[in-house]
C-alpha cells in the first residue's frame, strides 16, 4: 500500500497489466489495464480504471526486405 500525500490513513493500492501479441510479420497488438483504489473510499473521486489497446502496423519496414 502507498501512503498518499504522506497523510496517515490515506492509503492507495492498484495494479497494472501489460501485454503484447505479434499477429503478423508486420503487425502487433499492445494492451494495458490499470486499476487504482483508495482504502475506505477517502479518494473515491479519483479511484479509476483505465484500459488502452493499440494496433501497431508497419508496412514500410517489411516491404523493403
């Protein structure tokens, strides 16, 4: 747990998950998920979850080989 802003009792916890997959010689998929929470809901307005998905495509890099 992390003591937020050095205030006693204001603890936060969370985790992140990251992964990537090569789907073709010229394409990858990246994903990340974040989850942040405060204990006893003292900071509930800023407790959040976020997910990001990215498709990376590079036609030029592989067409020159």
